[in-house]
C-alpha cells in the first residue's frame, strides 16, 4: 500500500512539473528576417507576386487637415507600379483656391518627381518625401500595394531588428526597426500583425535641432516630423492579399508652425497586366 501511495505521488508530481513547464516556457522568438519572410508569404506565392509585376489600382481619395478640424476634400486616386517604378496620384475637384488640389509622387526608377501643388510650393507631405527621397527610392512607400515593395527582396535592402510587440488599433504587432542599405537620416519602424504577418504600418520620423531656444522657456527646441502609412481592410486580388484602405498621415511641429495632414485612399479597382507596363510612366493619366 505504501509503495502504491509513493508511486501515485511521484506520478502526480511529475504531471504538475510537466504542466508548469508547458505554461512557463515561452514560444521561440522569431527573428526579424523570419517575420519579414512570413509577411511576404502572407502577400502571396512567389509565382503570384511575379505575375502581378505591373499594377494599376484606382479608387477614391480624401484629404483633411486634422488639427484645424476642416472638412475633407474628396476626389480620385490612382496607384501604379512595376518592379522598379511607382506612382501615387490624387486629384480633387474644388473651387476654393485654398483647398488642396491633389498630389503626384512619381519614381521612374531613376528620378523622383513631386510637382508643386501651388505656384510656389509642394504640399507638406510631398515636401517631406522629396527631402527624404529614400522613402520612394528604397521602395518602402506604399508597402505591398506596389510591385516594387522592398521587402519582397528583403535580403538585399538593409538590416531589420525586432523591437518587441506593440498594439496598433487593438491589434498585436511585431515592431521592427529598419535600416536601409546605404543609410538614412530617418528612423524607420514597421509593424506586422502578429497573427497574420500582414504589414499594417510604417513610420518615418525625423527630429532635428531648431536653434538655441532654451527648453525652460516652454518652447520647442526641436523640429519634429513623422510620416505614417497605415494599411487596412485586406482582400484577395489576383492571388495576392492586399489592403484596400491606404492612409497616409504627416505630422510636424516646428518653431514656426504645426499641422497634421491625412490622406485616406479607398481602392475599388485592381488591375494586373504581366506584359504591359502602366501607361502612367509614359503619358500620365489622371485619377
């Protein structure tokens, strides 16, 4: 009887230890390269990605100045890309000279073109991308919507570093620091859904000294800039899983001014042609 008690006692203790070990052990941590690879797999198979090399997407667009709480200006949007070219166009119908009339960001594989939106200047968002051309030239802009998406060939574009997890609008994500090959003066962070590995956000931040203003005077002594790309409302198109909603937010605070500009593009038409390059790079259609 005593032997049976000892035997059952040993069995129970072993079971408790196994259960505690199972709950106590963390799942193996993924490396940054593994997360990026899983992200590419979430977009589509290599064959599907290769077949979608020439893309033309259309939809609606709206823009607003968030901090001024002004009404949105609405219009059309057009995105096109090849393996090494990309374009994002927006056009708005407005009779108010002060309203935002549109945007054109074009990279033809060699030259980045962002025209003025008024007679004298680019938009704040366009200016930021123009001053930091690596956003487009390194093929980060637009994420997986563009055939030129840098992460499809991630092994050659730079370094990635996992910086833990963070929730984006309630969704658990992997936060990854990206350092492009050749360097950048921007701090770049990418966020991937921890369950599906879809790319949900990229943030580009820049902080620079604004002068010799003393901090205790209650004023900024830095200029701060942040461009955020958000991707949502995913669906399947031509064998690829892509976002239908693309939001770009640009915030800045300087000694002179501050603003928060928001674009929201909702795509409704997805075109793929493995043979013909989008005509935008030769004649420039409007949205």
